[in-house]
C-alpha cells in the first residue's frame, strides 16, 4: 500500500516556516529593541519573520 501524496515528507522539508519558536521571537525582539531585560518570555507579542 502506498502513501497518499499529501503525506510525503519531501514536500514539507525545507519549506518556508511561517511560525517562529519562542527563542527566535525573543532574539528578533532584542534586535529590534523591543525586549526589556527581565521580561517574561510567556505571552510575547506577535512578530513577523523578515527574510
């Protein structure tokens, strides 16, 4: 039995991610100057990834 074409991993590998992980969002906020030292990493504002 073969896999359905939508379940193959080859199409999703190397694709563009639209969601950042928490540490990536903190790093981006630091670079923009929007991160305050001692601020909680929970409940971060939405951030758009710039390529």
